[in-house]
């Protein structure tokens, strides 16, 4: 009776199993389930010998049968369409045809082989790179195959003679009982010579062995010469030949295994071992052939030599690079504020991150090439590194991840790399695929954005957040010549997107606010399609000074009648201070000065939308002007900084005249009259909403009425705070923490409570999750 198929999870992959109790080895009763279990358990030592090698399979769908009646075997090179999509495929051209092979890299891949009764897995002596290009062989193999009248004992005798011969020329062979009749001898090679050379070299070795042991060795394939002798088969080094993979099962009457051995074992009672004995053996022994599974030079040797693991937070792995062949390759671009600002461009290749330093950043137009200086290979762990490298260490300075994701390489040569990068939606590349070419020009390289690959802004930018500034003081700047200064406007941050179908406005949290500020959308409609602006919407009082209190009369309005009336009473203006895209090409990877020049070219100078003039004086003069104009403060921006979408960056510093803090309302205490006397404030933390004090001043009567109504609708019985002082909670009323407000204050107490807080107003453009401590307590 057919068994019901079942789906199992193996190494995070879902695999559909059919007929797990089907017997594949009748002599031992070994089932398909036993085969799958073996391959999953042996995977840690077997996969290094499969990594990067196209796999040819021999399948016994109905089992291996018996010695008298062998089962039918299918020899399979092409990976069928029914195979799981997560198995890596590589297309290889042969003389007259092309085959699509699998490359196994995970226990789930091996489990699938067991599911389709692919008992024997055969691989060549060479690997393929990430592009599927055949590399030079990294190992040499001699197959010691006993003819009629000879057996394993004769193979062992020849193996010892071969070991002496190979050791004499600097090679250290590893013996492998083939799981059939004979032995294999493997030697690690440096990958310098091609397959034709190694095949000819292996033939010379076989002939030398025949000359030294004429009564026992034959190097000719002729069957008539093999009686009582051991054939030293050198031909498996041919680029078109394959050999049974170490730890693979064999399709013989019993489930024997091609098993790497120690030389000491060859002097004992040697026999071909079966799968259960192999698994038991590997519980106590390491892989005698492990070194061949990780052949090649240590590409991180230089990286380690340049770093002190005890003095830098950078990852400094002790082991060789991990083999990730079969995984989708990753990239990372890191903004590195070292002695000189630059961007580190890193692509995964052969288990490491091949790296270039870009002094001028990532190019944003095909018309410009940027210098790329190749640096040492970095470990894969560096792809997630961000932090501060201490002074005195190599590369001292701060490192931030500018963008990261996966890539596809269409070319990878020593002098040219072409890769299509797919980054994060909020990353520096703008979330769209970008194809770059890295071209060697003498000692250095150039990086080029391929034609027609300009960084187009996404069609919908509602999920893209603006770049945020870090609160600081004037002492944080250092050399003022590296900074530009702008006024800090007292309004709501807004992203404006101009497309063929009109203009859309987005709040900092991604909420569409186009209908709330129709005059801004109308005025920006004349800009070229594909323009994306960053700015602030403000409401000006009679002295032409931005008033947050006035702006609150426009914030959050949704009904057309209310918006029309408020538009006449409280007009607003969009102050454009940055450009993220122009005519469909992203500007986020360009420097501040380049973006500012592009913004000037747009000539935004109307009533409901203008570009404020750049401030040309010193920081002291900028602060003085801000005070004179009764503004919030100053924003200092590094002239060479790119636009970090959705990230708070030290490349932008806000210097305020008053300390301001966004807060979440978690409750209120009653006042002398009906209504609330003070609001209870909190800031989200990892533990929950942390109580940071209360505010009872700064409210207008209208604000008290509006807030009182909202608080009553949100009232709840339990406190939303992690902890609150007993004297505060005694008469407190609790509310669901949805409302965000802003206060000015005079500092923090030692226990983390706001001093002298005064209310500024609700922040309808912010969500509770947007709130964080804006200065040190």
C-alpha cells in the first residue's frame, strides 16, 4: 500500500518525502528513510567535499536489488525541473551539449538526493566559482582498482608505494576505501595548473608506479593486462570525469560508503564499511580528509595580520573563510568616518568579502567614474559590522552600514567585475537593483554605474523615512570648514514626491498628508516627474516666524471643509532643504554639496513652497542669526556626507537653543477645576514605557479642552508604564499610550526625570515608536 507523502523541515528547508519505508538495500533492509537519515547526519563532514562541485547522480529508484538480480540504475547529470528551487543550479558547456547540474551545499540538498534514491554522488576534481565558471582542479586522485585475482590487500601495498612516490615531490595523499573493491588516493593541489596538466601528471605517476612494481601495477586500461594486478586509474583527473564523493553511499548489494581513512588503518584489518558503522566511527574521529575540503590559501591572513582582536570590536575570526557556495552572495557598503571619509564596497566571493575603498562614494550617474582602491579581503562576519574602531587601530573611526543585500555577478575576472546589487528599501541605493562595473586600471580600479541603471526612486515612497539629525552642541563639530549650516525650522518633516500622476506628501512616519496641505502639492506640481524632496512644512506668524502652535491648527485635518477653512486662516509653506531624486535618478548617494546644487537648479521659489537660502557664515554667526529670527536652532551638515535614508546620523547635527523632547502620554492627574492638571509622560524602552515625569504648564485653554476629550476616549484601568512613583499613581488616571507630544525642559535629574517641562503641543506627525531620548540624561 502506498504511503501518504509527508513534508518535513530539514535545515530550515521544507522537503516532501514519499515512501520513506521503501527498501533500497534488500540485503540489509535499509530503507529510503535510513538513507536520508545517513546523509543528513554525515552532512557536516561530507559537504566540504561537495562544495562548489557539480554533482552527477546514480539513482536506484526501485532499490539496488541483489547480486543475482541487480536493480535498474539511472545515470543523471541534469537537475530535473521537479527539484526544489533552493538547490543551486550551474550550467556547464560540454563539447556538443550543455548540462544543468546541481551543486549541494546543505543537509537539505543531501536529503533530497536520498528522497529521489540518488545513492551515489559523483563529483569532478575541480569546482565552479559564483558565476558557474569552471576553475582549475584543487585536488588530484589516483583510483587503485584491483583486477581479477587481486583485492584490497594488493591495493594497500600499491598505496604505500604511491605514498612514498608522492611524498618525495611534496604531496601528502589521503587514502579512501572506495566502498566498492579498491582504494582512492587524494592529494590537495594549489589550483595553479589546469585539468589537462594534472591528468598528464597523474598518468606519469601511474607509469612510474608500474615501472617500480611491474608485477603488481598496470597503468593501461586494457582488461587483458589486469589479471592479478591493480590498475592505477589516472584518467579520473580528466576535466570530464568524476569520482565517487567521499562519504557517498555505493549502489552495491550492501550500503557501503566511500570512506576517508588514516594511514595507520591501512596496516590493520581493512574492510569496506557500511553506513551504520561509518556514523558510529565519525562520533569519535574527525575527517582524515578535512584539509582537502578547505583547500587553497587562507585569504584572511592579511586581514588578521592588520588587526588586534583584543583591541578592536571588528570581527577577527580565527578559522579559514566559511564555504557558502550555493548561498545567494551578499554585499555591504559601509560609510567609514576614518581619517578621511570614504565608503567600503564589499562583495562576497569564495567565502570572503572582496573589498574596495571608494573615496568619493558610490557613483549615481553613468557619466561619472569613481576611484576604487582594492583593500584586503574581509571576513563574512564584517557584513553586519557597525561601530567605533578605537584610535590607534587600523581604520580608526566610526563605521555605519550604508546599504546591504544580495547581488548577482554577470562577470568576475581578475581585472573586471560586473554585479547587480539589490539593497534595502531604506538603503543608500534606494531599494532598486543597481548594476556596477569594477574595472582595474593599473594598480587601482574604477567603479562605474552601468548605463540605464540610474538610481530611480521607488514608485511609492511612503515607507521611506527621512534622514535624521543627532542632537549635539557646537563642540561636536571640530573643523567648521567641513560643515554647512542651515536653520532648524519649527514645523513638521515632510517628503514630497512628484510623479506623472501628481504630487504626494508624506509625514516622517510615512503617513500620506497630501490632502492636509493642498497648497503645497499644487505648487510643487510644476517640478519634473521623478523629483523627490525633503523639507519642513511650517506656519508663519505675523512676524514671519515659524509657529508650531499655529501649525497644530492644520495638522491632522482630514475633512475637506475643515481643510479649506484652515487653509485660509493658517496658510503653510514647504521649506525644501534637500533633494533625494531628480528626474528619476536618485541623489541619495551624492554629497550634501552636490545635492544642494541640484536643489538650487530646481528653482523652488513660490509662496507655498520655497528653498531657504544656504547660510554662508560661521557656526557662531548661524546660531546668532537663529536666535535673532526666533528659530529653534541650527542644523550642521557635513559637506561630504551622503543622504542616509531613514537613519539618524552624526553627519547631521542639530544644535538647539532650548532642549526639546518628544514624549508619549500615558496618563494624567486631575487639576483644581474639572479636567486634567498635568500629563504623565513616558519614553519607550526595551522594557516598556518608561516614566520620565509630568508637564502641567504651557497649555492654552483650547489645548486643554482638546486633550481632555482625547484622554477620556483613551482611558484605561491599568498603568501603561513599567514603573511609576507611588505619589504620582495615587490619583492618576491612565490612558492608552497613543498620543505623542513635545515639551521643552531644563535638563534631566539623576533618576531620569525631566526638569521644568513645559508643553509645546501634540506631535500628530509622530507615532509612539518614533519617540526616543534626544539627549543624554
